[in-house]
C-alpha cells in the first residue's frame, strides 16, 4: 500500500521540489538513529511539517511508531520533544492504525523510577486522550500519580486528568470524588487546589455529574473567599454551565450578584468576562431582569474600566434576540415599564463619554436598537445614534493611534448598518463623512472611503455634486509614495467609481491617471484598474491595464494583464448600443466577441498548473457563448424583415390550430425553438459554474446568478411571445425584484429584468395573439437592454480569499496508473477511499464543509470471453456515500461487483455539502482500472464441458464445498 500511495502523496505538496513521502520519512528516520542528540532532536521536531505535507494514515502511523520508539529509549529531553510534536499534531492522532502498539511503547516509561520521565509520560497520555479515552491502565496511572509526592508528576497527572475527563464519561465519573476529596482536604496546598478546580469544568457528561460538580463549586465559592479561589471557581462554574446548558440562567444571576455586591475589582472583571462569554454563546437565555440588573450596575459604577466591560456585554446582547425580549411589552406596573428603558438612558449617557471605547459601545447599542426595534417610541433613538456617530467620527478621524482606529472601525460599521436599515438617514451620514474626509488623517481617510463605498453600493446616495469634492481631495493627496498614500489612492478611486453611475468623464480619468503617474507604483495602478472592472468602468480599466503591460517581470503576468485589457475593451464596445438600432448592435457584439476571443487566448496562456484559472476561463467562455447567442437571436429577429410570414399566415394558424404558423418559415425552421434551448443550456452551464465555485464570495456568486437569470429571462420571453403563449407563466420570475439588492450592477440588472417582464406581459395581454413584428422588436430590445448594463468582474475573478481543496487516495491502487487491478469475477472488490481537506490561510471564511459526498461508478470498457446472460443489476456499479470529515480527514469503503469479464473503468468523484445543506461540485475526480478475470475453477469446469468430459468426483466435492 505504501508504494501505491507513494505517487499520490508525492503530489500532495504545494509545488515545492521536495522528497516524496517515503524518502522524507527515511531521511528523518536516519536522523532519529543518529548517535548525536542534536541531530535526533532536529529530526523529531521536523515531523509536524511532514504530517502537514503528507496527511495520510499510512505515513502517519509509521512516523508515530518511530517517535514512540524514541520516546521509549531516549532521554527526557527527547521525550519532551516527542511530547511537543504529539501536541502539535493532535488532529493526526486518529490516523494511527496500530494504536495498541503505539500506546504500549509510550506506556512502558510510566514504570520508570524517574518522576520527570513519568510526568512526561502522563502528559503524553493526556495528549493522546482523544484516541484512548477508555484505557483503564492509563486511568489507573493518573489516579495513582495524583497521590505522588513529586510536584512535577502531580501537575502532569492533573493535566492528563483534565484531558481524559473531557473525553471519557467513565473516567470523569470515577475521578470526580477523588478531585473533590483533594480540593477539600486540608493537606492539599492552595496552589494545587487552584490547579485541580478547573478539572470540574469537564464534568458535564450527564445531569447528575454536572449537578454534583455545581454543588461542590458552590461550597468552594462560599468556603474559600480569597480572590484567586473565587476567580478560578467562578470561571470553572461558567464553563461547566456553558457545556451542560441547563444551568446558564442560574449562572448569569450568580455572576450579576458578584458583579453588584463583591467590592474587589478583579472579581468584577472576571464576572464581566464570563458574562461576555455567555452573551456570545447563549443570548436567548438572558431575561429582561438580567439585562436590567446589568444596566443598573453600569449606571452606578464609578470605574470607567468596569463600565467599558459591562457596555461591551450589553452591545453584544443588543445585536441578538435578547434586545427584542428586553423591549417587548411585559405585564407589570408603570414603574417597571419606565425602568425598562435604562438601557437607552445608559447608551445616551455614554455616547459622548470622554473614553472612546465607552462612547463606541454606547452608539453601537443605539444603532442595534434602531436596527432591530421598530416601535414608534424608539424611533427618536435613530437621531441620537446619528449624532453620536458623527461626534465619534470627528474625534477619531483626527487621531491615528491604534485605539482611535479601532473605535473608528466600530463607528463606520455602525454607520453602514444604520443606513442599511434606515435609508432616509443616508444623506446626512454621507455628507458628514465627505465633510470630515478633508481634515482626517490618512489612516482614517482609508477607512472612511471604505465606508462610503459600502453605503454607495447599497444606495445611490453619492450625487454628481459630491464628485467634485472627491476629485479635489484626490488632487490634494500629495506626491508621497508611502503605503498609506497608496492605499488611500485605491480607496478614493473606488468611491469615485461607485459614485459615477454612468461612464467616467474625461476630466476625472485625466486626474486619476495624472495622480497615478506622479505618486503610485504599478501595484496601486493594478488595484485601481481592478476596482474599475468591478464597478463597470471598463474604459478606465482598459487604459490602466494597457499602461501596466510593460511593467511586469513574468510572461504569465503579461498574458493575464493582456487578457484583462481585451475583456475591458470588449465590454467597452457594448456601451454604445442603442435600442431599435439592430445593425449597429450586431457590429458592436461582433467587435466585442473579437476582443473576447483574443482575451481568452491570453488567459489560457496565463494559467499555470498551480494556478489553472478555471473559474476565470469558465466565466469568460460562458460570456462569449452568451454574446453569440444574443447575436444569433437578433439575426433571427431581423430575418423576419426580409422574409415576413405570408398574409394568410394568421388564417392558416387558426385553421390548423397551430399558433406557430403565424411566424411563417421561422417556426418551420425551428430557429426560435433552437434559440430558446440554447439560452436554457447556457443557464444550466452558469448553474454548473456556480456549483463549482465553493470558495467564491457572495457578490461573485450573485453575479453568476444574475447571468443565469438573464438567460432564463430571454428563453422565457421567446416562449411567452412566440412558441407557447398560452402556458407561459410569470409567477416564478416576477418575485425576483423583491430581494434586497447589494450593488449598483445588481440594481440595474433587476431593473432591466422587471422592465422586460412587464413588456412581455403587456404584449401578451393587449395584443393576443402577438404580431410577429411586436414580438421580435421586444426580444431584440430586451437583448440590447441587458447588454447595455456594464458587466461587473467581481472579486473572485481577481482574488481568492478562501481556498479549499480535497485530495483523494484510493486503495488498492496499481503501481503504474495505466495498469489494471486484477479481480476474480466471483469476488467483490473492497475499494477504500481516503481523503484530506486542505485549506488556505482563511479556512471557512465564506462557507464551511459539513460533509463530503463520494460517488463511485464503474463502466465496462472492453469485454473479454463469451457473452453470458447476466442480470442487468450486476453490469454496473453506482454508489454514493456521505462522510463527515473529522480534523479534515475522512475515510470510507465501497464493495464493488465485476461479474462481467473484461476491463472496467472506476471513477470516484467527490463533492462537498456546506453547513446550509447546499451541494458544491468541487471535485476532484479520480479514475482507476480493474480487470475482471474468470476464477480458475469455473474456467476448468467450462473447458471440460467444452471437451465433453464429465467433472471428476473430487471436482464435484469441491463444487459442493465451494458454496461455503
């Protein structure tokens, strides 16, 4: 199996010219066998890198057994190195196949006379608790070591006890009384008690165990009132409640009680920290009284640091369902109802506090209340929120310290949130941002530009009058080439692109290019060009890409920039389209297609094995096919003008009962039907591109979805106007306009969709049956309206923020990929499929893998021998299994039948299912060959039958026994 996995494992690296798995392991093994301690240690500490690069069980099992040998015979320093490697590689431990042998080698050291060796062994066992949770000899050794007279060994036993308690219900139940006795025993030193108490947080396996642990902790809080004991006990209390879930309301009350009554600031800080933990984990368990108590404490505390902590908890709660519970009308006296607005009073007081952090949390609470609570009594709060945000903006934009920048980020996030849910406030918020831009520090300006762009993407609030202010600021940035200035150039350019709803004026383009020539580097110019492509300003983007072509050092980068230049030029050609001018439209589309074909050639040349640009190529190819389909549709519609249907076409249609006869020869040639099928096929392909883009951001996916919807729209219009007006339905299409739009591109596309649908529907209602001229004019104008919206090249086209890939290993697999695996036709092949999920630097940024779907299918490639009558069920294998990765590793098996003699092609394809249950076709697809051979006995019997000899007695006996 090692040889079979070798070729696959060699490909698991990231393009580095390094050794394959077996060679790398042998190299490290040579270091382990060295007589020099330094070389042995160096070899040990290089194992985690090996596990990361080749994360399959066959190598990991061998490596850990070698490390266990080093642990058994080495000195304490080597054992410590092995322990650190084991702790770093915790997620690979479950891939150890010979667990018994591994544990046996490690466990032998527990009988050493050296307490340090025993302590390292205990820590090693604790680190392995996930794979040996129920090993009784390990449990016994931990209990025994807790009574040791050596402090190092006792601390190691406590570490192991905590890890085993988290994994094993039996161990937790057995050790609970022992821990309780030690904590309450007078002979146990206080510092040891402080280390023992946290073990109780793992006693959540059943209700009785959790209850007894809570009682013990309650006694400890009362019996040991010293600061350290109270802090450790309360924190353990909180973690136990968070895990067991049933006692969270009691725990919140207890923490609030300590926050209110305990005079020690350290205890109050701990209570606030734990309340924040519970606010994040279970906000729905917070009652109205809990929030009220926290508000009262915050109102009355004289300490800013404590007030900041309490407001942090309240701002977390204000963004959850807890805030609705707080403001919901509850039965009670008038006094209680009035008091319920203490939260509002507190937030209003804090909005203008001299501590920036407190003020930030104050406006955050007001923003969250305005966003989530629609009651009329709370509507005036939105003005308070705006004034508070503007005050903080003025304060923080003048200061470039890290604290001020962090507060400014909170402020700007609140602004975006407030404008999103209260659009009527957008004008005043944008004006205050633009006013403040001129006097702000560069770091603050960058953040403010991001905020302006985010608001303008949602709402068209940046009028042309504001563009002048932005251009003045762009000129004033200066000639400095510092990183902040470069970042500011990009951010300001983005805001200018967003604010220019139509094409950029020549004056604006001149200013931007001039500034780039004076003060920027090539990377800044590329980023601005990229933003121009995202916002649909293709003319500007093309000029910038053109200027960068000669500034790159690699031919791959040259081809990439050249392809972007061609795509921008192609989209620029489409901006001159005009309704009812169809010959001009056809020439514009032809010019765009010419540039697109040049661009796709450059894009293919820019791809490398490590960066295949599959999404980019797929997206552009679909755009080319879509433009060709649009062009073909306009040509089809135009052909009616030169060859209209005969005058009696309507009479023929009514006589024959076939409404398509009205269109004359077009319907006979089935051009329109072919065109409709082509658009539906394009929509399916856009759907496939969507499904294969697991790592794409939501804006990119929405863009692909809009392209798919435009294809469906045109196919629907053809069907409704020409092919089948009676059965065409508008219900499924008309609901799309109600969704919340996230960008200007989406807003314009949705506007076109709605306009086209209204046109088609009105034609159907007013002029049924629709005349051929009206229907063709409507279709051509729909195509032109869709093409007039400048295409947006979204982030995923340029930048991959999340990277997820799956590597598969099959066993058995042949030494040579072209060789088939031999299997007898009366046996089943057990195919084992193992896989590893590999992530980039930001795993799970947009979506996470919940499970992996493995599909195995086999196809007969070539048949050998005679044809037999075999049930059709035995001719093919088609199986599917879903497995959940654990620590990014999964494994499963399939049993396959190969009754028909010959060569079979087995394909294993993987797809992933995210946490929302959506299936993504990420791949990969792996293929192996199997040769099905006739078993020797059947072959012998068949040959004897052909020769006319009866089978011998011995063979008859073998036949009887062969069934067993």
